[in-house]
C-alpha cells in the first residue's frame, strides 16, 4: 500500500510541475483565463506549488500523517467539486472525471 501512496504523491508532484511550467495549458484545461501576468503567476502557485509541496512532503516524510493530510485534501476537493457541480451547473465529463480521480486518490491515501 505504501507503493500506491508514493505513486499518488508522485502524480501529485507531476501535476504540480506541469502547472508550474505550463500554466496556460492548465488554465485552458480547467476553463480559466489569466488576464495578465499576475493571473499566470497565481496559476503557477495555486495549481503548481501547492501540489508540488504537498506531494513532496509525502515523499520526504513518508509517515502516515503526511499521506493522510494529502488524502484529506483530495477528499475536500471531492466534496467542494460535488457541491460546485450542482451549485454552478458545471456537470460535464471533465468535472466528473476529476471528482472520481480525487475521491479515489483521497481514499487510497487514507487506507
């Protein structure tokens, strides 16, 4: 099970690196547009650095609490995304796929 958790941490870091290095691609993927350089830098930080740091903490510390924090973060994303799907009328394939991925990764990290 540790291997699964390490792979999820690596995938989390990978997404973060992608967001930090290619923020325009990530923004396009999630349907956002940065109006200026400040918006692009915020995408690098909010969609990049946070994921790099959280996944990196799991790899560095390799203690159950670190994986639990990342798992709880993914489950929080799942809950908020589910609420947003209905509140914002954002029921599309991409949002549901993200919800399922976040729920599965969150659950696996908490096992």
